[in-house]
């Protein structure tokens, strides 16, 4: 198989390139030259944000069985690339997001039936949900429904993460001491290891799948307790997980998802959207998800191997809770609470 990956040097794109090379595929990576692609990939350089950014891809004249695109800014960049590649690649795979669904997503809605955000294929950058939906429309405009695969990913974790979620938890727990652990401990979570996403995507290319697929683990694949306890084991530190009631955390002004990555309190629209997705369609098409322990251990191994500081995309918000704010919550510094109410220690 001949594969073109647009990007291919960081996180999701890199995992796709490594997985394709591991299958013996011939891989071309089109990227800006800021990072080196995995060894074995052929490289073309260009910047889709500039007027002549596709020149190298246009001049190359290559053809591919499929292209994988992870773009998440202005949809017009996807539109221009898709137009250029019409007739030169058999299938356009766009790594989109479950954020394309109109808020709030109806519980249990299937991919084909859920309403999506309004967007335009030729738009400039606006916000993440509309940018991703615009990218989907750009692919459909040039390739049609039958030759387009829209991978609507949920929470993605694993080695090479440049968004700051699991790396923050690992580095925080590696510091040791009392750790604000957002409860309940048994809270079910959904995420997908980036390598499992890549493996499913390549399998979908081989099967010539088309249409939208929500891609994340089944509900309850792991729990908040299992995830953080795996971080403690991986780092080997003496961190003490202090399981804290969601009410206390919210009253302290702590932001779910950003200040405490991965976590959102149960029982609301945000939790339902992030951790109660129906992924039966992807499971039927071969999705297999590895244990959370493996994702955590491998991410820690990668993180320590690069010096302990994870790369961060400049277009994503900073993640993590400031130490002084964490200490205040753990000390019971929330109006109307006591230290015993603020945290329960294992």
C-alpha cells in the first residue's frame, strides 16, 4: 500500500506513519520541516498556511492508495489539498473529532444521525468544532462519501502526546506527595491510545471503509482510579492519591478537563459527551483497545526518554493545576468545607 500522510511528525500523524511502516507500506510524509518524520518515510516539505504551500506536493506527481490528514485549523487548507489530490489518491482519511457534533450531543446517537456543527469547507480558522467539521466538508466536496473516511476521535492519549493531558498527570504524580485526585474513584472513562487509533485507521483503509466513525474506547474502558493508580505504578513514586468529591473541586473554582485533564464531573452534558460515547460501529469494524496500564507505562517511558518535558502544540490551551491551588483544595481551603470533607485519603 502507498500512503500519503499530511503532517506525520507529531502525535496522531506520527503514530499512523510508524504503524504503516511497520506493515511494510510505502509512506510519504508532507510536512513543514519542523520535526523529523520516522525513519523510512519519504519526505516532502510545504506549509499549507502559505499561498504556495502545496507546490512540492503538486510538483511531485506521486499517486497513493490513501491520504491521511490530521489538520485542525482553517478548513480551506483541507479543501485546497483535497482538490489537488483528486485523481491522485484513492481514499481521503480525515482525522476529525467528536467535537463536530452540535452541543449537546444527544446521548447514544449514532454517527449518521447526530446533528453536527454548521461550517464551511472554504472557511478561515474559527473554533475547533467548526474547523474540524469544515475539514470534513472539504473532504466530502472533492472525494464524495464513498471515497472519504471521517475518523471522529474522542480523547486520544499515548506516546508523543503534544496536548498535555496524560503527560501532566505523570509529571505531577512523579513529584510525589499528596495529589488531588478528582472523584469518584470509580468514574468510568473513555479514551483511545494513539497507536490503537492508528491501527484501526490503517485497517479501515485496507477494508476500504467510508463514512464517519466515532473512535474512542468503549464506555468504562478504564476508570479515573485505574488511570491515576497506573500513573503511580509507572512513575514508581510515593504519591498519595487524595480522592476528592467533585462538589469540593468545583466550589474551589478548579476547571474540569483543563486544570484536571481527562476528568469531568459525572452527571452532566460534558461527561456524557466525553465519556459515554457509543462506539459500536468502530468496534464492529475491528477496533481493539489496549489496557490503560500499557498506555500509561509506555507514555512514561517515552516522556522520560525525552528528558521529562512533553512537547506542546502552541494552538492548544495549557493543561494542569497550579501547585498552590492544589494545596489549597487539599487543605480544605474551600468556603464551607473542612479538610476531612475536602479529601479522603487512601
